[in-house]
């Protein structure tokens, strides 16, 4: 593993992963990204002048374009972050998630197979297990019960990855991460949305009763988990990555308001997400057995994240005034009714 194609590397986790890897290894990283609304070239500004970094604009559904990037840059490993990632958008417009998350993953696998790549790593999600009743935790061999177009597309992608391992002998691994928070997180997702709204004294929209639970992990902890699996994971295997600690959305919102010194009256309960998963919870013992452990508690992760949004209005303000505004009105006007 020397020359990595990092698909979706201009997005939230992908860009954090690029910075993480460039700091630690002498690998060449080629980011391959379509630059959708969620892909921001500015997320990669700090890597721009690094001799170990190249950017290629391309779609993961375009097999010829993927193959030409692999050949031109002598890629030996693919790490697939590219996806349509927002559950609410997947409910409004399911075709895009199926196209990118299922067809796109297939095209990457096919390119890897045809060109004889040595490694393929798929970034997946704890959502493939579906909602988990307390006190249970999902283990890697549990059945998949995805319930949204997004989670179903990610589960579908995983099955194709596994099929390419079994059928064609491709050396694949998969990580299933819980909710990430940190720098460069597009403000359609709960933590950056709540933070940036609160900074502007705008309402914080809580879906349903706000008692849904998520395992919020700091993005570099997730990157470290992927790094460990890339280097020490077993071919054909999947690994959960998360803190193992769940927080209710309403408690997370109150903490953000406290960190910002804003009134709790900004909280506004709105119509729930269709098919909203109540709780995700991971058993991470398989990854911990490889020597990984989460470095941040929820409070530390949230504090660092909120601090980043306070310090970087130049990143999120332009986003919130563009395409985002139309999306926001459509998404939240429906919830008010
Ligand atoms: P993101 O939405 O911030 O970024 C997605 C990136 O993929 C963008 O740069 C976008 O331009 C690119 N992309 C989208 N469609 C593409 C296409 N057809 N071809 C090429 N590039 C395309 O996403 P994220 O939150 O960083 O998530 C990255 C990965 O991690 C995804 O696979 C997601 O399912 C998974 N994941 C995310 C989380 C989370 O909390 N954000 C948790 C677990 C797993
Ligand atoms: O669990 C991993 C997943 O986490 C990833 O696979 C997804 O790509 C990522 O988007 C994230 O999905 P969620 O749906 O959990 O994240 P989101 O930030 O959209 O929502 C977190 C919780 O907050 C969820 O229970 C819904 C709720 N929520 C969200 C928004 C945007 C609200 O109450 N209000 C909101 O406005």
C-alpha cells in the first residue's frame, strides 16, 4: 500500500482522513471526488502544496474515469468515502443515494478487480444494523436491518464489497463508523446545524421527542480506526468504530447551547424524521483487539467541534448562504406543518 485513491476526499471525513494520513505516512494520496454540494475543495487547502497529494475531479459511477485515474496515478489501494450521506436528503430524493452508494461502489470494485489492485477499503456506517434496542450493542456478524434509503444503500454496497472478496479474491475490508463530529462537517447534519444556528440565534430543530440516541465520535478517532484496519485488518472482515457511549439528541443540543452561552429557548420541537432510528449502539471490541481506542470523550469531542465553528465562520457562512438555503427551507418548512 503506497498509492491510495481516496474517493470522497473533499467531504467531511475524507478530508480529515487526508490530513491525518499525510501527517503520519509517506503514501501518495489521490483524492477522487465529484465535488457535489457536500464536497468542498477548501477542505483540502492545507494539503494543496504537499508533494504527496493530488486532486482529481471525477464521479465514482464513471468506470472509465476511475480506471484512467488508477492507471495514470499508479494506484494500488482504494479507500471509498464517496457517498450521498444525509439521511433526510435520502428520504426526499432516494435515487441519488442508490446511484452513488450502490452503483458507485460497484464501479470502484470493478475497476479494482479489472486492474488488479491489492486493497479495497469501504467506509460504512453503524446504520446498516438498523435501530438497536437497549441494552443491546451491534456486533459485526449481526444481521443488517437498514430502514432508510441511505442505510439500505450502504448495506447494499457492503454486500457487493463482500461478494467481490469471496468471488474474485479482492482484498477488502470494511469499517462501520458511528456519527462523526469535528471540522469541515457540512451544516445540514445535526451538530454543525445546531451549532451554527445557535451562533446566529436561530431555532434548533429537534426531531420528534429528541430522545433518539447516537454515538457521537470525534472525526480523528474514526480516522485512526480506519488507519488501524487498513494496516492490521483481516481481508473480508468488517470492524465497528465508535466510542460505545450514546447521547440523546436533546442532551447534545443543551450542551451546545451551554458551550455557546445561548438560551435554551432556541430549542424548537419539529415533526419527526420518517422512519427515524431510535438508537444506534456499537460493540467495538473487535477493533479494540487490534490496539485501537477512542481518544475523546463526548464532551471533549463536542467542545473541540463547537470551538472550530466559532473560529471558522469563513468556512460555514458561505455554505449556509448558497444551495443550502433552498434545501433548508424545503426540509424544515415541511417539518413545521
Ligand atoms: P460528506 O457528505 O461530507 O462527503 C461526501 C463526499 O463524497 C463529498 O466530497 C462528495 O463530493 C463526494 N461524492 C458524492 N457523490 C460522489 C460521486 N458520485 N462521485 C465522487 N464523489 C462523490 O460525507 P462524510 O460525512 O464525510 O461521509 C464519508 C463516508 O463516511 C460516507 O461513505 C458515509 O456513508 C460514511 N460515514 C459517515 C458518518 C458520519 O457521521 N458523517 C458516519 C459513518 C460513516
Ligand atoms: O450513524 C452514522 C451516520 O450518522 C452516518 O452514516 C450518516 O452519513 C450521518 O449523516 C449520520 O446520520 P444521522 O442521521 O444519525 O445524523 P444527523 O446529523 O442527520 O442526525 C443526528 C440525529 O439528530 C438524528 O437522530 C436526527 C436528529 N436531527 C437531525 C437534524 C439534521 C434532529 O433532531 N434535527 C435536525 O435538524
